[in-house]
């Protein structure tokens, strides 16, 4: 039986990886983090994550699966618990940077109250 190996290499477009330097480096579970990388996911990785996230939520309705876009200096996913331990300013910086690396399907959908008024609608309080 012959197997086919699929090799891929992205050849342009937007950046697929970046590194964010932490303002407040942290030691977590015996590892020191001075920076955290972000990477874009492939379609296959998104499908696998969605399956895993579905299982996590079915097992625990309060689970909050995090897309595996955050990596350490070796390219390995960082532990989920690290995010709760980060200084809030570093967490915010990572959240902001993540906007450019999350697939569109995972980006927040704006609420109606967050949008600007439509033409002809009131822009001031009515009461």
C-alpha cells in the first residue's frame, strides 16, 4: 500500500507567527515565561480543536476551551492555567495580539448594543 505524504509550506500572505514579550515574566509550574508566541491554525487544527472543545464542554458545562494559538519558545502549547496567573496587563496584551491570529470563526460577534446607530435612529437617550 502506497502512502502519500502531504507537505505544506505557506508561501506568503500575512504573518503566521509572532512573539509577545511579557512585561511581567512569570514562573509557572517550574517553567519561566518571558515571552509567549502566537501562531495561526490550519483548517485541520481548527477541526481537531472544535472536536476537543465540544468534548470538554460536554464533560464540564463551565469549561472554557482556549484555541491552541499560544505557544512557548519551543512552539509547544502553553498550559491553560498560565493565563489566569499572568499579570492582567500581559493578559490584555496577549488578548489584543490574538485578534490577528484567531480564525474568523472564533472571533467575537459584536452585540447589537456595541454597534453604531443605524441611519435615522436615535443617537441620544429618549428618556
